[in-house]
């Protein structure tokens, strides 16, 4: 149980750090947020918990493919924010991400990459 609490505290601390840095510097906050910190932490946790190398490798592999369809949200959200407000723009970004993911999964399936 102590290990699980440690994981939660360290992971939460990184999210708080990113938001605090972003308050002071848009660019630095975005740079830190763009780093694959969650993935790196997940890879570390999987390794420390003695998961098989194939499981760790699969996590990294699928993370790469799942990141690609999230990118349109970061282009659309800023322009929607002033027109729709935060919550609607965020919701629209999520919908765009889901649609992008579905279309992307269909596209890469042609190349033998199964995302769904």
C-alpha cells in the first residue's frame, strides 16, 4: 500500500509542478507538459514492479501511436477558446480527439497496426 501511495504522490507532484510553472511561463510550462512525463513515469513504474520487458515495450509502442491523433486538439483548442469558452472548447477538443483517433486507427490498420 505504501508503494501505491508513493506512486500517487510523485505522479501528482509532477502535474502540480507543470501547472505551477505554466502560471509563470507559458512556454516553459508547455515545454514541460509536452515532455512525455506520464509515459516515462508509467515505464518506470512498470519496470520497478517487474513487469515483462514486452509489456513495457508495448506500452511505449502504443503510446507513440495514441499521441498522433491527439495533436489536432492542441491546434483547435486555442481558436475555440475565445469563441466557445473554456468548457465547450475543451469538450470540442475531446470530441475532435475521439474522431481523430477513430479515423487514425482505421488508417493505420491498413499497415497492420491495431489500435482498437
